[in-house]
């Protein structure tokens, strides 16, 4: 199988919605591979996998190891590494140093980074040097400390004007796509219509060019009560029942049974 490229993703605009999910591990990537156009190794793993309170504490080294695992697990999906807090904001040179390292060491095809107009110069610097960039505006989890929490964006005129300015700046800088997170209707529709590049929504309405969710959220394996998460399964409950049964079986010596037991030859 041939792995999807940035071009394969971008040419879907106007044709059909782009399908994407997060993945952090090889087995999950393998399981999602045939259904998604791309997989994002999101810095949300800080919370979902590592139990941290925000995405602030995750390192580039950690992101690189998980992206290697996802690349091993998925053969068809394009894989994108999410640049963590502190790895790209200081200067465009710092961003290139770290983004190029991400591509070199993992084999992934693109990076994502949070920020709009303020990151345009950095995005242009990366794209001119052959690092494809997906931007991320609206609710930016890495800005949690300046925003004082997580709030849906685009609810007032000032925020809307800023986000449209950000979107155009990102496009002009050469990003191939942009994540719109936590954006109130009808702003995502307006941005998607005005931009030539691919918009990927999360909590941003069905009018985006594609959708992404954190896979553990939609599987019911992470306690999210966000309105935008549709729970397609209750994997947490399945695990709970299985582990409870195992514990009961061990205590009552039902497990292991003869068929789980090795015997020496007579
Ligand atoms: O870190 C992440 O999982 C993300 C997506 C939700 C867009 O940034
Ligand atoms: Na992220």
C-alpha cells in the first residue's frame, strides 16, 4: 500500500470530507489505518495517555517516540506530529530545527502547530524549507494559561475578526491545512468557504472540509464530557467488565482453566 501524501489530503477539498483521528500507539494506528485519511499524533496524549492536567508538559522527545510507533502501525494513513509547547515558538529557526528533526527521525509527512497570524512567519519559514505545516486556531489548548481555561471561540465579533485574519495569514504563509477547534457556528463555515486550504474541524460544526476527534474520546475510553464528542462506543465499560470478571475468576480459581495450562509430556 502507498501512504497518503499531503496532496492526497488537500485534493479532497470540495470532493468529500477528510476523515481523521488521533493515534498515539502502534496497535491503535493499525486499527484505524484503513478508515482514516490521516492520523494526528496529538499532544493531547499528555492528558489522555500520561494523565497530565494540560498539554503543556509534553516534550518533543515523547512526541517523536509516539510518532515512530504510529508510523509502524499505520501503512496507508498520512501521519502528522503535533509540535508540543515550547518546541517552535521561540524563533523560526528553533521551529525548523525541531520540525525537521521530527520528520527525519519519524518519517512522518507533516507537523501541526498551534497559532495564527503570530506564527505566520514561522509557518512560511518551514514550508519554504520543505516542512509541510497544518496550523491550529480557535481553541488552542497550549494557550490554556493565557486564556484562563478552555473556552469556545468565535462567540463575539472581535474573536471572529481575529480568527478570519489568522486563517488568511496561515494560508498566505503556505500551510496546507488548518485545524479549527472549539469554534461557534457559523464562523467555521465562513472560514472554510473563504479559504482554499483544507479546514479540519473539532467542535467546529459539520461545515469544515474534514473532521478530527481524539480517538479515546469517541471510543468512550477517556472521560470527556465535551459537547462535540460523540461517543461511538463505551470501551471503558467493556474493559471494566472484563477486568472485574478476571479478578473474580482468579480469586475463585476459575482462571486459569486446564486449557490455559501447560503440561509436560508423560
Ligand atoms: O492534540 C490533539 O489531539 C489535537 C487535535 C484534537 C486537533 O490537537
Ligand atoms: Na494538540
